[in-house]
């Protein structure tokens, strides 16, 4: 009776041309979340603002949440690349990119210039289709 030996080879995204299998295999996911501001405080140390006080004096009023539609994201690596680039824009407090829907939710201190967001998404290697 002959024995057959097999070997599993793990490849990087560059070697396979796809990020999805690599990310799933290596349990990679990406999300850039900065402290949430402008959400209701619960008064505990675990409040969204990270404050141990129940008053809302320390939270930023007027935070703007915008949802953008981005094409081309397929995996956690894609989400991370888009999140990292948008997080670098002035005034951005948090970014959450979801590859399965193509939606990127951005919380910022003031409305962002769509052309700056477009440039950041382009820098990450994807295309901004507009606001969702």
C-alpha cells in the first residue's frame, strides 16, 4: 500500500492575486475606529466618550456622519486600506468600511470635502461612487 504525502502551502495576496482567501485563512479584518464623540454618555467608565462623568460637556456637538459608496472593496485588507486613508483627513473621528456592501461610514467634526474623500479613496486604490 503506497502512502501519499500532501503539503499545504500558504500564499500571500500578491502571490495569489486575491485578498479574500488570504484574509479568511489568516482571520484578517480591518476597521479603524477612533473614540466615538457625540454619542449619548451612559455615565460609566465604559461610556462611548471614555469619560467617567455623566455630563455631556466633554462631547463634541455637531458631529457629522456620512456614508459613502466605494467600489472595488472585496476583503478586510481593502477595508483597512480605505479606512486608513480616510482616517488621515482633517476632522475625521472614526471610519468603518464594509467590503460586502461597499459602504464606508465616516464620522467627522464637520462635513468633509467630497473631493478630499475621493482622493483618499483613490490613494487606497478604490473608487468613490458618491454618497450612499
